[in-house]
C-alpha cells in the first residue's frame, strides 16, 4: 500500500516540477510562466573573480502584468529583496552583492523580458 501512495504522490508532483524552467546562465532565476528563454540573447562578462554581468532574455505570450506579478511574488522566496526603480517598467531586486534588473515590455501580443544580473566585487578593508 505504501508503494502505491508514494507512486501517486510522485505522479501528481511531476507535472508541477516539470513546469518550472530556470535561466541557463542564472540557475536559481525561474523563467516566468508563459515565457521561454531566448537562447541566442545570452551574454556573460567577468570583471574579476568575484564580479561580473550576465545578460539574458525571454519572450512569450504572457502579459507584462502577469510577468511582473510572477517575479514580485516569487523572488523573495529565493532571497531577493525588491528595490523600487526610477523606471516604471523595470523591476530591481537585491541579494547580497547581486543586483537583478528585470526589464518588462509588451512585444507582439506578448511580453519581452530582459534580465541583467550584476555582481559587485566584495568590499575591501579600505571601503
């Protein structure tokens, strides 16, 4: 009987697990529901051993409002703190030395999401 319960739980949980996609270059940043990562729009720059920049993007049929709601509702659980931005369409989050900027705009009946992850160098004793 316990094998049946385990199998039922596994089968029910599998679709939910399979639906969550993450950006290739930012492994702990989920791709919003209704969007797909744009593999050809990926760049990464290392400014040093402990700093750099990652640029990624996604697009899809989701509305800009649903993408904003997805990230506003999910990133705090991943350690990100929302920081109000000067630009209405951008969402900015901070986590330690990392700054995540999400640019969300309507595009062809759907949404374009631009992602910039900036990792600042660790502070020095003189800072």
